[in-house]
């Protein structure tokens, strides 16, 4: 499975993803200044999942238009220390233990 980490996420979060997950960051792809709609459009061509802290995406975008699942991380801050505790749930979703993660939908993980 191919996963894209949004611009505000620390690339070091990749190490908390399960084996077999191919993860890239928005910056690595050269999409750092791309707006959300354009980002989702581009991401769906190469990735199955976008992980973000942007809680507005599910409300501002019609996710059903995109062949991409979105995981929204909701923590006190975007720091790796605050996001790391959410990563076991991210891993559970990515490993397919849940039918919650499907294209055109978002799942919010709160910490």
C-alpha cells in the first residue's frame, strides 16, 4: 500500500508505519505548495491513503470524488511526540483490520 504524509507531518512518522507500507511525504513528491483539492487529485493517482492533520479536508472537499482514503490525525500539536501515540491506530487501519478505511472517505483518529 502507498501512503502520502501531508505537508505538516514530520517525515519521521514513517518509521511507525507497518512493514510493507510505502510512504512518501508531500515535500518529497514536490507538492509542498499544492492546495488541498489539487493535492487530493494528484495523490489519488499514486497513493491509496493520505495521512493529514488538516481537520478541514473532510468538510472542505468532496472526498467521494477521489479514489483515496484520508486519515485525519487530531492531536494537541503536529509534533512527533503528540502524533506518535496515534500511530498504532493508523497501523491498524493500514493493515486492513478495519473496513473503516476506504476510498472517498475519511477516518479521524483523536489523541
